[in-house]
């Protein structure tokens, strides 16, 4: 049984993702880990995403996972179950099954987030 794992940045899928969840513009998306990587039994995915100015991730609902957005740098407007909140560097949001969220970068600087999706049993 494998007990450790190293994945190099050069082996990570990275691309521009247009209209993420029907949002505006293209975000820069890097798949750090996915469910096919060793240890992926509970982690569905782990992303490192950059939302350039005036882009967004559209509001969407989660049903079988919980998802975490950690703001690495920048600021934005997070929609959580229909309510908008200002978010900034160091903030984290959590969406549990049944919840919805989306994120807008209305600033003139990049917004970088770490996204973690975990399966719910």
C-alpha cells in the first residue's frame, strides 16, 4: 500500500477555463490533485485557481460534496446561499451539501484561491 505521494507542478493540468459554472470570462485553473491521485479516496479535487479582474465563478449548488475556497490573495464577492459577502486574503468559505456559492472578482487585481472538494459519505 502506497503511503506517500509527490506530484510535480510540471505534471499538473493547467489551463484557462472559460465561463466556469456559467461565470464571466476565463479563470486560470490548475488541477493540483484529483480523485485519481493516490490518497484521492475522500479528496475529489484540489485546485489552485486565479480569477483575473472582472471574472467570476458562477453560482452553483453542491449535492454530494463539501467545498472550501481559501483566498490566497486578492479580494472578491462571494455568494453563499444567495447572500453576498466581501472576501479577502486569508478568508475561507465552506459549502456543505445542499448549499450554493459563486465568486466574483470585481477588482483590478488577480484573485487567487485554493479550492478543495471533499466527498461526503
